C-alpha cells in the first residue's frame, strides 16, 4: 500500500486549458492511494471561467499569484495573491478570471474526490456575477476567507498593524524549535474535514521522525528541505509536492542557508490528543526500560 509520494515540479506536465480557459494539475488523488486528500494547482486565464458547481467534499484554496473572482450565493469576491479561504461541501460556487494574467491557486479537497462518482462534483444553475469586492478578514460576513503575508512568519516583524489583519486568535503564530506555523484554514474558519496552514523552518529548524493518524500534503514555496518518508530521503525545492499518508513516518530539516517555507494540509482534521507519534519518545521508553 502506498503511504507517501513525492512529485518534483519538473516531473508534472502542464495539462492543456479546457474550453473555458481553466486547467488543474492533479498532484495528489485517489489513484495515489489517498483517501482523505485531493491536492492540485489550478490556473485560470484572464477571460477564463469555471461554471457554477457543488462538491460533496470541502475545498480549501490559497492564491499563489495573480487574481481571480469567486462567485458564491452571498456575493462575488476578488481574490489576490496571499488570499485563502474555504468552500464547505454543498456550497454552489464559480470562478472567473480577471486582470492581465489571470490567477493561479492551490486547492485542497477533503475527502478525496472519487472518479466512480463523477469526482463528486455536480453542475448547478449559474450564479449572479456581481461586481467583486475585496475580502476583509475583520468583517464577520467574510470569515470564510483570510489573507497571508510572508512577514507573518517572522516573529521579529510582528506589529499591531499586521496583527490587526489576523482578526482573531485562530491566526496566531505558533513558534517552536526553529519552526513557525501560521494557521489559515481550520475549524474556526468553518472547516470540518481538513486544515491548511503555512510552515517555515529557520536554518536550524528540524522536525524529528514522527507519524500521524491523518494525511498531510506539502507544497514547497521557498528554500530547500531534506525530507524523509518511511526511510526514503528526498531534497525538495520550490514547486515540489509531497504527500504522507496516515502512518507514514516522516521528518524534515532545513537544507539551505535561509528559511524554507511550505503550504501544508491535513485531512481529516487532527484529533485533540495524540496527533503526533514521535519516534524519539518510544525509543526513550525502550532505553529507560532497559536500564
């Protein structure tokens, strides 16, 4: 049974645009052995669109560059680089291109779409195309969205202005052992099946070998990282994607002189306890019992 995969950016061909000017590079899917995670990179031309539809899974997204318009029953929103959000299962939505270049975003689908059920997607009647507005993370009406800035990963650069954009404790920065974590999509944003967050390792950042009772996906955004999945070693750089299935023992260390940063997802959502099973803890117990 496959418990991990690594897809270097150079090894994933660009699919052609469909007749509406949209394309998606499928990076993690049912065929890879995933049960809880679909992950891909989407692109929309400036004049492109994705017609209104619904899913039987929830969809999280993070805009990597450019801009797109998202239509939902509540309104139309202009999403730009750094914006992220959640589309719960069963919510009608459509995408429109905009600007000079269109937009590119990562999507995380949980649980995994199933080919035998039409990839768990159904077309629905068109949504009104209103004039789009920018999201405001401090406005309770747009709490299904957020915005990320790389400066939010640096504890030394936090300011009241930057913190004000966070809107609540759910976006607080977690710092430990040379690692910083910025939560983006979780239960506070309305997700029930998954999480999405940004991770950054300082030059000395290390996470020892461990496993989880859930699946994780990693899209490298900046820097180099040495990763181990079930004893196999890889060096990952910008654009590379990796997936660790439930029970896959994995660990990371920064392989460069500067920070390494990646977009990470988890599905299903981690349990409140025993989310991490560190190899070192059980080795410590064996040694203690042998004394």
